[in-house]
C-alpha cells in the first residue's frame, strides 16, 4: 500500500445520549456545546487537520436534519462536500460503521466517535496507518475509570486482549474512539452477532483483527475525553477552554 493511500473519514453521531438526559431530550448529544463550538465540530476538525477531506457523518434519532442545517456542505472546515447517512435505532458503533460501506468502498477508513475530543493531533498516527501493510490501528489512553470502555491488555508492545466494559479491568489502558481500518472491516461487521446489549460492538471488530494479528496501536500523547456523561462533558469544555485560551495568548 502506497504511503499516499487514499483515506476516507467517518464521524459517528448516532445514539440517543440517554446518559445526558434531560440535555438530550430535544437534541442530539453531538450538537451540544463544548466550550464555544458544537461537539461535532471537533472530530470533523481532527480529521481535516490529519489531511482527510473525504468525510461521512452518521447521524440518528429525531434531530438528524439539524446536522445538515449546522454543517451544510462542510465549507466551514475547508471541505468541498460532506456526506451524510442515517442510523435507525441504536444498533451499536459497528452497525453504524457498516452503513458507510458504500462510501468507503475499497479505501481505508479513519473513524472517530462524535463525542471523543483530544487536545492534539492524530496526523502522525494516521500516517503510520497509511504505511502499514494491512489491518487496523487503534489509539489507546490510560484512564482512571477503564471499566466504562473497551479495556486493552498490553504485553511486550502488543495488545493481547480487549474486553468491553469489564467489571474487573485487566489494565488502565482503554481503546479510545479513534479507529483505523482497511476495507476488510465491512466483511468482519457482517459476521458479528449482537451483544447482550443488543448492539454490534466495535470491540468485537477490534478483537477480530487481533485474532488475525493485524491490530496495531499507538498511545495518545495528549489529553483525551469522551463527552458521554455530565462530568465528562464538563471536563471537555474545561480542557478545550484552557487549550484555546493558551493558543490565543501564544
């Protein structure tokens, strides 16, 4: 695969955001403010800054049309066009990604959960993904509450297991909502069965690559947070405010 291999970008903004009720009663979680921008602006900017200009947004719920009114054709981000698709119900992250198969086609794809925000760039990780022969690449981070996420057990520089929301985490490292896949991801998604939550789990996708010895990782070297809980939404706003104020003073 050439170092200039074409990459598509996907931002996943489905789900009902029930853990943020009543904030999400009349809008999609990803349209809530994080400091001075709607939440969804940040992952789009992260993709564009990493050099990815071919992007699809997966929305859901009753407020999908609001994304179109807010983002339009993506010109605010320097894009000529942005693509949209719709996820019915809450079938999980892997199901949402599966809806983008026609858009990704035979390219590679960089996926970001719409509520994942970082204090830096993913550009160098994306470039490593471009250069790897095949497979997947994920970004991991050490956190204080790993049981909320897919927990990665790492030995000798390799991920040896990923467990979704374990009661007794085997490590403090979690797989963040940044995923990079070759086109085989869609073949894998079609083989998945719903978990106990009735969803197609992205952890099952990552474990499928792990079994093939095709899962690589990098440790994020900047701050990271999701925005799925009131306290993490507040944290994202505080961190982004500090970052932007520091940049404006520089």
